[in-house]
């Protein structure tokens, strides 16, 4: 879908999308169309339930001589609440309506709305961003699809005063959308297509954006002593990979990077601690934390962020076999700390233990954020509304929370403490990978990871409940949501300079 911005002009044909606030407060363009049609738009509203609430739509056919053939009203809700997220949702709602109508092109009039503080250029760009996010489809394996099920919209034009401002904002958002789409693709792919080697291959394409990509193989990881990560992978015929992506966008030397670390378990059977069969197919997206890091690196490099950022992904497959890790095995991590593996299905924390230690030792980052579909416990606690945030630094936690609110990828802070940490003390090793009881499962997982963090601000995001959706949303079709890309990009943007 092509997006364009131009100075406002009433189209002479086709469909015009016009804005409306709650209580049927029409935009100036919508009012002019209403007047030119002899009050037809007002009468259509009066005979419907349309009030201009957020994401409400109303299609009105227009008589000859007015200009456009029809107008599609889209509600923005209360003026005081119109922000970037409201605009994005409106853009996604518009895209869905236009595709359902079978239209190939449409023009959106973005003009003055009383009491809306979001500038018109920003409103237009954010609507375009929402429409682009909503346009995503993962249909590469469909060989048969009804014609009326396919999207039809090819071009969406925005008429806005000061179009140059909208274009500037859009240039950045368009690159962020690229990153979101990359993440959605990686997470949606089946595990016979995306496994450690192929995930690494896809990351190599980031070199086209200026990202340095290094791939560590099993031999190199063995030499580095990554016994925790390698223990997870030893039951699979697919060899593991450590994927290291570096973006150096800050001016001057000696600026420590922001480190993003992702759990990349490309399929998780649970290993010898085998998961139930029902729903196991969902475990193809147990690498969604890694997917978010890859997409974020694409967004950050695509928009040429003035920051140094390193993305590290530990990519493994967790399978049961004669060579698989057993419950009760003791492994030695890269840090030298030993781990008693009581449950082979608590594998993501083992991967992150070595990935985080490697990141600290190699890059000396100023902060670390890891993302992982770590526990079902966080889904019980927070559902699909928030990711769980655990942090050893209040300032970093506050920065991430604020960033999440800005982009609509919300986080909720959860506790860490010495009392929780003692729950993973082991009799025969330095620690065990589960507490051995059901309580505080998400916190126990975070405490485990925290044992591999040394004197650096760190945040752990348990994203198990937010990376996949079984229903459509205004800016995301069901399936992989791409969660994490916008959050991480916003974090980096807020720290640039």
C-alpha cells in the first residue's frame, strides 16, 4: 500500500475519508461536504447510531456535483483524548473499512478540529502509520483464497496543511513499521521454516541497513563455556546460534551501547519435561522475544538512530531425544555459576543466562533490556494487556513504563527481592532453574536471570501474554502482534543524543 501526503484539496471523485469528534462534531472538510450535499451527511448521522466515538465509521453516498462519490466518516472520540495512539487506531479502522468496501484508492482529509492538541501533520502521519500496521498480512502459505477476502486498497492519500511536516514524521514511522513487519513475519513463521540457522540467516539481511551481524556457532559457544544455553539445544538436530547485531549510530567514540537481548527458542516442546500436546503448536512463537529484538534493530537502523545499540539473540530449539538434557542435570554457565536443571521446560532463562553474560562481557553496555516469552505465570497475572516488567533500577523501569504508554505497548512492574531470590538456591549447585513450587513463577524466572547481571541497569520483560493475539485489533491482525519493536525503538529514541 502506497501512502502519500499533499496539501488539502477536495477530490473530484472516489471516496473521501473525513474526521469527526464525539457528539457528531464534523471537521471543516466534512462540514463543507455536508453543505454541498444539502445536509445529506447530517441526515445520515441522524438516522444512524454514529456519534463520532473513537473508531466508529459511517459511509455516506453523495450525489453528483459534490465532488467525491462518497464520504467515510471516522470517529476520533473526545477531542481532549486525541493523541498518537487514537490516530493510529483510526487509521487502522479506516483501512479495514476501505478494504471491506473493495476500494483501491481513497483520500483522507486531515484538517482543523477544535480542542485537538495533536498537530495536523502529526495526526495525518500517525493515521498513516496505523493504516500501514493494519495492512500486514501473513498469507504466504495460502494457495486458495476467495477474491473478496483479499485486500484491495493500493493507495491512501492524506490531504493536510503543511504536508512537509507529516512527511518528516512519516519517514521515521515507516521504518518502525518495517521493523514491526519483520518481527511479525519471524514470529508467524512455522518452526520448520524458522529455526536457529535460518533465523540467523534472516538477520544477516540487516547488513543492508548498516547493522554489523556476527553469528556464533556451536563450536564457538562451547569454547566460550556457554553450558546453560548449549544444554537446552543438545536434544535437537538443529544446532544453536548466537546472533549478535551491532548498530553504531552515535557520534564520537567511547559511547557505551544500549543492549537488547532476546530469548530465541524457535520451538519449545518442553524437552524431557514434555508439554501437553494440546496447544503445543503455539510454541513456534517462543522466540518472540528474539523476534522483537531483531525487528527493533531493523527499525533503529532504518531510521538511522543516533545511538549505539547491540542486539543479542540466543537461538535454540528445545526438543526431547536420547541426547536431550535431563531433569536433575547440572550445567555450568558462561559466568562459571552452576545450575541444577529441575525442569527442562524452564529453558528460556538458561538461554538468557549465557546471552546476557556474553553481552556484558563483550560490549560493556550502559543498560540491558531482555525480552522473553518466559512464563505462563505472567499471563495468569497480567493477561494480554501488559508485559511483566522486572528491573534492578528504578529509573530504567520508569523510562520503559513511559515509553510503553507512548507507543501502546504497556508494561506493568512486578517485584524482585532477596526473599524471592532465595527460592532458587540449590543443594547441589549454585542455583536451580525453578523454585519447585507454583508460587511467584514469573518473579522466580526473573530472579534467576538477575543472577547473571553484574552492576548494570537491567530490565527483564516477560512478554508471554502480549506477543500473540487470537483476534484482530485496529492496527494488528490476529497472530503475531510485533510487540516490543515500538517499545524498544521508543526507549532508544528517548535516550538518543
